[in-house]
């Protein structure tokens, strides 16, 4: 069948440890990247870019970051929205303070700012865990949003709503309303591809194994030589780095103008958390699947209810929220480990088909 591995031999350790050891997976990822980079930009328009593609890409980065912390290291966090706000406001301050700085460097530095804040709020994880840690990170969410609203330095002593200045990348405008949808899509896509590749290699290495040891049993991990202090804080830093980049992209490319209490409220924290739970904890692929589900499903439901059945927009919104909750519960009952596990089961069945399993 499609995933039959007969005749595929690994003659070196490098081939055996490849990210995609099966040839079919290698072909599939090449085709997906080719379509994403070479085909989609020719057909994308404002609606698809702003309503589907850009939200999916920027929230995929946030989901990868939170999955590193929650799925791989086992540290519960409800402060995702606050760390996204750190990335957004850091990018604004850097862009206004250094107008000639390249936009890519601005977004990367914003991620480092969020990483520093993540380390600060990750310190309680050394003494508490579980629901107590969730409450501590939830406090960081409210504190950060309050700080960005009440301290005028972060928005240059003007109104609390910030607007991105126009910036170019390789001679093409990628920020502000004058940017083309294809340019903004490709700019976000580049960050997603590089970020996912780095995260996948990171969790497969020594650092990822240390995170999973802490997640499974922190006392046993400490007994075999893993240091909880460095391991947990590193997870908070890298997770916040990804989330900060996501927040910077939301501000610079996706929205263009944000206000902390509206764009990065507690709903964003729960949204990203639902993405990794539905997609699959401890899975980079699950981050993409969960982000796709949480972004696309409301759009599909809205188009069906409003477009096909002619419901009022307000009624459709209430039904949409209720159906989303029901679908989330349904999928968690069907497969608690998320869509990534369902995909893994499907591949195992394809390897054995048509024989019994």
C-alpha cells in the first residue's frame, strides 16, 4: 500500500535518524512545500490570506511553542496571550526605536524579549506544578496585559492601540495595509517552515529527551543527572520565543494594529491550548493539525449556517460557539491523544493493508 516500506534500507546512522525516514513522507513534505511556496502565492487573495492562511500560520507557531512547554516538558501554561503581547509590543518598540532595522531581525529580537519574560514567569515552576503552575502563568497573562495598557512607554505615550509602520523584506512591503496578500503569506510561511524544522530537531535531540524525562517523572529525571532548573527554564524560554514570534507576526503582518486587552486576552491563551490538545500533545504535526482545526472549523460552520441556511449572523455565532465546544468534546472522546494519534494509527493500518490487523 502507500506506506509499505519494503525495500527501504537504512545504511547509515544519519539515514536512520532522519526527520522523515520513510521515502513516502519525504515525497509528501516536498510536494506540500512546493505547493505552499510555488502554487498558493499565485492564487491567494485578500480573503484567503487574512481569514485562513495567515491566522493558520501565525497560530501554528504559537501552538508549536506551547506544545514544547506543555506537551514535551509537561509544564502547564495559561499565559500564552500575554507572551504574544510581549512579542507584539516588543516589535513595535524596536521598529519605532530603530527604523532601519530589518523586519526579520525585529521579529527575532521580539522573540528573544518574550523568551526573557518567559524565563521570569517560569521561575515558579521550580517549586510548584500542575494546576498551581497553571494559576501562576494565568497571573502572568493578566499582569502583562495590564502593564501594556497602563504603562504609556510601551505605546510611545499615545493611545494604547499600536499600529505597525511600513517595512520591506527583499524590496517587497510585508507590513501595513499596502502589503500584498502573497507577500505577507510567504513572509509568515518562511517563519513557520524554519521554526517547525528547528523545533522538530530540538525535540528529537538531547534537549527534547530531557524535557520528556521531566514530563514523565521529574524526580527520576533528576536522579539520572538531568537538572530541573536549567531544563524547565529552557523550555519556558524556547516556548516563549516561539510564542513571541507569533505575537510579533500577528501585529506586524496579520492585523497591523492591535490593542493588548482585545487582541491578546485570555481567549487567545485558551485557543492555543485547545489547538495542542486537539492536535496532539507532544507532537509538532499535532500543532499544525490543531491550528488548522481551530481556525478552519469556525469559518466552515459560519459559511454553512449563514450562507446555506440563511441564519442571522448573531444566531449563527452562538450556534458556532456551541458546536465548537461539542466538537472539541467529541474529538477528545474519540481520540484523547488528538489528530496526530489518529494519523499515526492510519499510517500503521496502511502499512499492513490488506492483511488483518
